[in-house]
C-alpha cells in the first residue's frame, strides 16, 4: 500500500516504501515525489534563491527503486543535488532542471531522465548495468563522469563541460560543444541538428559517426 502527504510549506520530508510527498514550488507549481522499493530518501526544500528541491539524500539500503518527480500542468521545478548511498533503477524527472551541485551518488542509476542541466551542475555515479541518460539541454561546464558503461546518452544540446565513461553504445545529441572521453568504445555517434565542437578521446574504437557539421571536431582513437 502507499501513503500520501501533502504540504504547502515544509522544509523536510522522508520518502520510502511507496510514499509520496507533494509541495508547491517557488513558481506555484505542484510537485510530487515518490520512491518505490526498499530504502529511504531525505528531501529538503529550498528557500528564496535556492533550487525548489534543495537536496535529495538516499539512505543506505536503497536498492532498485524508482525515484519519480512529477510537476503538474506542464510546469518545471529545480533540483539542487542528489547524494547518498544507494542504487536506483530509475530517476524520472523530465520536468526537473538540475541546477545546483548536481548528482554525486555512491551507487548506481540505470536510467536517468532530467530536463536541463544548468549552472555547471556535475553528475557522477556508478553504472553496474549499462545506464541510459536523457536530458534536454546541458548548459555550463558540467562534468558527467560515469564509472561504468552507457547504453545511451541523449541531449538536445550539450554546451560546455565533458562526458566520460568506459563504453558508450550510442550518443545522440542535437549539437555539442564539449569533450568526450571513453576508456573503451563508442558504437554510434550521431549529432543531428548542428555543430560538433570539442575533442573526442576513445581508447578503443569508434563505430558509425554521423555529424551534420564538423566545425571543430577532433576524433582520437
């Protein structure tokens, strides 16, 4: 069974075992968080000048759950940081912009879906199973460091910063101005809408490459 807690102004909540937590963010949007599976997550809300969700901290023992963040009626909200110890099957937040310190997780995420990554927010976690990362726009010097392999990396725009991983099966971006460093192989690289600027370092091999405009690209393998 699941329970639901609705608050208008509460700086802290504890999620776990299917519970839900709802609040109204700084723009007036209703935001609902839920966590399935075992374990718990601490949620801290932000005040004026901070991300709407200042932080989410996974507690030890969080294994294989789904962390969902939904925003009503097409709104958007911001997440400052995700930290702690635990493994997530998914983090679903397509209307959530990562706009603080970012993600620094001792554990893994199999599928990560977010809106924009802003202000140089970094992302770092393990990928015990090849992970899927989907974003809208990555703007700023964001460093995405995955300890493991990626099944897919997808973004409309990746401007600034870097992506590093062991192997990447598929990279799909609209345009990119960032560095990519891969310890193994990249099977498919597709830049569909614009330029590709930056350096691509691959210790193994690069498979199929489709770049609309190689304005200033260095492919090194």
